[in-house]
C-alpha cells in the first residue's frame, strides 16, 4: 500500500510548524499532495515555509497565527481555515530541563499549558466541528517515549507527555462514534540542530548506547508511522500509541 497516496488531497493542520519535527511533517504532507495548513505563534515565521510547501507539491499551503495555549487564538485559527479539516497534528510542544525541586510552579504550568492543555483545546475544537458537520477526522498527537518511561531532570515534560498518551486513549473512546480517530506517535530521541551538541558530548554518547538500535532517530524515521496515522490508510485504528524509537522503550532494565 502506498501510504503517501492516502494523504493526497487531505487537509492537514500542523501546530508548532515553524521548526523541527513540525516543519518536517508539513514538508512530508506537501510532498504527498496534501492541502497543508501550518500554525505558529508568529505567522510571519512561516511565510518562507509556505512558499516551499507550495513548490514541494502541496495542493494548497497556508499559514495561520496560532498559540495553542490561547483559546481565542485557537478559535480564530479554526474559523479562518480555508477548507474543512481532515487531519489535526498536535505537534507544538515545549521541553524544560530542570530537576523537580528547582522547577518553579509557573514553569510547570507553562509546560502543561502547551503540551497537554494545548492538545486538549485543539482536539476538542477540531472534534466538535467534525461532529457538527458529520465529517470524519483524524488526530495525530506527537507524544514521546517519555509518555511511557522516565528520565531524570525532565519531570514536567514526562508528566505532560504521559497525560497526552492517556488523553489519546480517552478521546479515541469518546469520539469513535463520530468517526474521529485519535492516535499518538511517540518518537524516541531524534537528532536535530537543537540537541546535536548534547548528543556529541559524553553523556549524550552514553545515551545513544542505551538505544537498542545504537543510533539516534532521524526525522524521516517517523515518516511511515506518521503517514499511517495522518492519512486514511488505517480507518479502524484509533487509540493507538505508536513508539518509533529504535527500540528505546524496550531497552533492558
Ligand atoms: P521544536 O522546539 O523545534 O518544535 C516545537 C514547536 O512548537 C516550535 O516550533 C515552537 O515554536 C512550537 N510551540 C511551542 N509553544 C507553542 C504554542 N504555545 N503555540 C504554538 N506553537 C508552539 O522541537 P521538536 O523536537 O521539533 O518537537 C516537536 C514535537 O515533538 C514536540 O511535541 C516534542 O515534545 C515532540 N518530540 C520531540 C522529540 C525529539 O527528539 N525532537 C522526541 C519526542 C517527542
């Protein structure tokens, strides 16, 4: 089955698309002929990307100002969407490296506001519209292997991503009756510009040795799972938590 072909013509909204994996997913959707909408807090940061998406083959590409922590911003983004949505990709996220005892409550709140409340607010907005319009829809939550296991110094992030996993299950159960599928893609450690320095350091190298496949992921390692969840190739798949991590979650204790 050509998973990419099952995305052609679908309207996909990717949150937090101004960098990293969000930008990668938007490009992937464009290459497969989707109608791509990208959201970020500063819309002007997306202008270049939108031009690239059009050139890469997107049926249409548009940028929207979107802060997933702000209900008014979310509503205005959904109201402005140029066409009915088929897939929502909840990618926006923030990570915070600090030990629990050194984390001010305000920092904890801000991680939860983006990673969990943002996913909730975006998802309920999308699902309510799909239900009211009698349309099917798909939600892809970008979770993490920290949804299922823990690592030191990132407790608020791990807590938020564990909740995203459970939200995926709970919302899949509630919305199956409306034809709304909710699944989670859980990446392991993916090499990006932001973490390149860490993974070149001795602790970073030690971490790579704990990944059973002995290497970091590349954004494109996520493509097949993303296409499966974002397109319509798996219409009976909902509530799934799909790790793509070189075996990190099954590493020996
Ligand atoms: P990133 O920092 O490049 O991307 C996160 C994006 O979210 C940024 O563009 C940021 O501007 C945006 N964002 C943050 N707060 C926002 C808000 N309130 N409203 C709208 N956008 C907002 O990092 P990334 O690695 O590309 O992460 C993307 C997603 O993948 C995150 O949810 C992250 O937790 C998850 N993830 C990443 C990895 C990895 O190794 N890179 C592993 C597992 C999970």
